[in-house]
C-alpha cells in the first residue's frame, strides 16, 4: 500500500468527513497518509458500532435506573464532545462520543436518554451528507410517517402544544367578541405554522357554539405550511370538521412557508388575528424577524398571539446555544419520564421519532450555527416594531389550569400539580407561562398595534 493515498481514495475520505474537519492552515502539507486514514476509519467504525448498539437495544424488560454520579460524568463528557466539535477536533470528538454511547442507554433515566440524543446530533456533524457513514446513521432515523405519529402522541401526552393552542384560541375569541359591533360576525386568522391544523378544531367548535340561526359566523384561516401535501391534508381535515358545525361558514387557504403577505385578502372590518406559534425563534436572521413583523404590522391586526419557547437570548457562539438547548430538552424529557413508564413504547417512540429528530435538526444539521445575536427580549422586539401588549384574559388562565387538571387528574394538589407542571401569570397579567419544576418552558403573550 502506498504511503500517500491516490486521488480517488483521498476523495473518498473527504466525502466521509465534513469539509470543515479536513481544512488546513496555509502552507500545511496537503497530503494524507494511509496510516492516518486507516486510524480515522477505524475510529469511525467503532463509533458507529457503539451507536448501533444503543439505538438497537430498543425496549427491554429490565429498565436501567439512574446513577447520580454516572449522569454527572455523562453530562461532562457531552460538554467535552460539544467543545471538540466546536473546535473541529475530530479525534477527540469521535473518542468522546464513542464513550458516551458505550456508557448510556435509551432505557434508563431521562438524563442518560437526553445525553444520547444530543451526542447523536453532534455525531451527525462529523460527516458529509454524501458519505457512507452519514447514510448508515440515517438508516435508523424515523420516517416522515413515524415522526407524525410520534408528534400526535407527544401532543396527546404532554400539555405544551395544547396549552399554547387553547390559550391562543381563547384570546382570539376574546378579540372577536370585543369587535362584535363592527366585524359583522367575520373573523380571519393568519397562522404562521398550520402544522396539520391541530389548533383549530377547538376554535371552530367554540365559534359555532356562539352562533344562532339568525347570527352566523364566518371564519377564514390562512395557514402557512411546509409543503403542498401538508396543506392539502390540513384543509381536508378542517373542512370536514367544520361541516359538522352549525351556522358556521368556514374556509381554509393554504400558503407555502415563505410566501408573501400580499396574496392574503382580508375582508374589511373583519377581526384579524395573527398567530405566531413557536415561529419567530425558528428564523435564522434578524432581518427575517424584521420583515415578518413589518408585514404583520402593515395588516393592522386586531390581535397578534406570540407563543415562544422559553430560552435565553441567542448568541453567535455554538457552546452557549448548545447548553441552553440541553437544559430545555432535559426538562421535556424529565416531564415525559413522569407521565409515561420507562418501558412505555409511546415514550420510546416520542423520544426517538420526534424529540430526537428535533434535537438533530437544531444541532446536527447546523441550524444552531445559523443563529444570530439577539440580545433583546421578545417584549422589547415587539415594542420596537410598533406593537403594545394586551392584558391576557382571566378565562385564558382558568382554562390553562383546567387543562392541567384534565391532563393529569391524579397528580393535582390544590391549584398546583405535584408532578411538576404549573401555569402562572407574569408581567402584571400580560403573559401566561407553562413551567416544569419551576422552569418556564412555554410562554404566551398578546399584542396589538400601538395606539399613538
């Protein structure tokens, strides 16, 4: 075997490792020795073997329970792996990730499980999507159908989305009632993430319950979606549901995400509500936020509902963003651990096919690097674009508390939930938050154009 790889072998290696890991300083020898390549290849093979063992173990009869000291060590290893990835230290990254895989289990306590998924997201950053190694990791990834089914289970088991949806809908109804004299029974909602329309059946039903034969209501929802098929399914589902609601005229208009606002037509004097569910934090530049809020402002909405995940403001640095995501998802894994038994197939599928994919999307595919410096709170950002806060309805808070009682009736003590969930007002009633073990995870606030 030659000391220096020929061009074809060298190309194969560079396709296996993402380009940033093979970048060289100016003047450094550009040749790669066969011994070095063999060593890297061997390391990667051992890494993937350890990974396959973790993800292949599935569910077993005897769960592995948590060891405090071991978990502290695992979190330290994860931080070490993230640091190695951040500085493009390939050898250290592979060694540390392999150690995490060998020391963790998906059928253990929530700390170990979340560490595995974060380690897996880091591992995907090592390889080019064109490489055989990347492909082998992708083989055990969830299909789109698996992800959708896992999301439905997540939606049913945990209160995060239902809290956001029901609270937002109550605020939309309050805005509609406030303008009853002028809106002629017409309401238009612009939803920046239709997400198969899970939010809207409850609003459709509530509006229908307010109607009579002589006082009908017209509801139009313009929903943004990721693809045509998702919008088609959403339209069919919502129209089918609305057909069973008396005295309600319903229309759904689907628009692909990124399309211009100019194509949206809103009837004069109708109540216009803009729904921003977990949306602004997904934008990758300050300019995108500016463009979105400027467009929303120009439409003069009666109400803007802002739903956001509770995280510290973003920086351009990888490690602070990584750790903030780790704290956030650890709380979610911990709450899921309380609600579903360790051997639960539902829990396993939710974590593997939904939460694991979200973690990989935010970290493994580089989205965490597409972030931008955002040192203002969302409150300051909204005010800067000409919006002012509206006080949240007392009905919204009562409804959110009732939701927690329904979701986990056997864990309630007084007004709080001893399993860890709680809902509370803050900012003098201008915001409602859902928390797990005193850590706020989701918050909702309402806005309108500033009255000059």
